C-alpha cells in the first residue's frame, strides 16, 4: 500500500517532468560539448555531469543517468566538496525511491540536510536545497506525516523567494493543493487553485493542476465541476501523454457516484493504453492495477462475483 501511495504521489505531485520522448537517451549537443570542454576543472566537469544526469532522470532514463551519478559521488570524495556531497546524497535518494525503498532514504536525507549548512547562497545551491527539501516532503507525505510534509514544503517556498521563479512557485502551490486535499481541506485546495489559475505554466503542469482541482471537487461531491476540470485536463494534454491518468481520476468520480456503466467504459479506455511503449514500468503496473480494480468494482455491483474476484486477484497481485 505504501509503495502504491508513493507511485501515485510521484505521478501527481512530481510529474512536472516530461514523459520519455522519441529522442530519449540523447542529451542535447550543447551538454555534450560542455562536457568535452570541461577537462581541466573536475568541479566544473561534475556540474556538467549533473546537468546530463538531470536530463536523463527527467526523461525516466535512470540507467543512463547512473554512470554520471556514480562519477559525481566519486568526485565528491576526491574533491571533498560539500555541494557535490549533497548532490550525491540526493541521487542516492532518487535511486532508492526508484526501488520503492523509501525508508532507506532517511540517512541520506539527513546527511544532505547537515551538509547543506555549509553551502553558499548561490542560485545553484538554493536549487539543490529545493530538491532535497522536496524529497523530505515526499518522504513524510508517503507515510501520512502530513504536518511534517507541510513544514518542508514551506521551506521550499522560502527558498523560491530567493530564486523568484514563477514556474517553481506554480508547482509548489500545486503540491500544496495536493497536501490540502490529503488533509481533507478541499475548500482550501480549491481557493489556492483559483488563486494560481492564471499563473504561467507548461501544458503538462497545468494538466496535473486540473487533475488536482478535479480531485478536490470529487471529494466535495461536486461531480459536475469535477468533470469540467477533467475536460480541461484532456484539452491541455493535447499529445495524450497522461490521458490514461486523467481517465483514472474520472473513474474515481464515476465510482464515487456509483455510475458503473460509465466506470466500466472508462476502464476499457484505460485498458487500451496498456502496452504503450512510452509508459514506464511503474506507470504500466499502476495502470494495470487501476483497470482491474475498477472492473472488480463494476462486476461486484452487478453481482457477477466470479469476474469480480478474478479482477480483484489481478489488482491485488499487482499491488503486491
């Protein structure tokens, strides 16, 4: 259950990163050139490798990022550099989360926080602080320790006061909306959502914003408003990158309102996405689980118990 919650959180909270593209695995030529030029300064070479590792991680190419993360870890020891040590801890957290081993991240998170006291107040250092505090928020959220998650999210806001990035501000507020929703503060979630509705954001970020609004209205029992935000999410997801996930949120509206015919049609549309090569393994597993979960609910409501049990078994096996 904890692993599935982590996955949902990553999908809804941290998915401002783009999905894998057709040219995944190919870093921009500018980064390749920068790495070729950074031959005389190991620290600068490590900073370029940080950019390359971040590129791969944003495109879900964790295996391709790993050699660069490992080299950064080696250089952090050789150079005895606090920035690289914090960065190395951050990468350890990323890869442990990738293995759903969230508990093992605790020592690395607190080591990174201690080391961050030695960093300067530069933009690069503050962006790194933001990444680490975000991982703290993820950890506490995943274990339902919502006040602690809220505390670390507020630290992220303070750091962004220095960075003054509207894009980061939008995403932090979107994450705060998710926390409000988890704390059963749907009205606060909606008020915040209306406050940031006009902020500049990418289409994908706005798609996830609309899904959060959808969730809040669903929990308040306002199905029509929830459906309106679902329509907005489908419009901004013009390339269909997270079409299946939007349908998942719509399916929750149907389930809450016991609209089983609509829910089953929704599950079939989600099932048509299974096997899409652009989906990560984690996304594919989550999609498989949700399709069979919804179908089990439908068959149970229709008193087709053999089919309900079969679908429930498939969903449970995926969760395990």
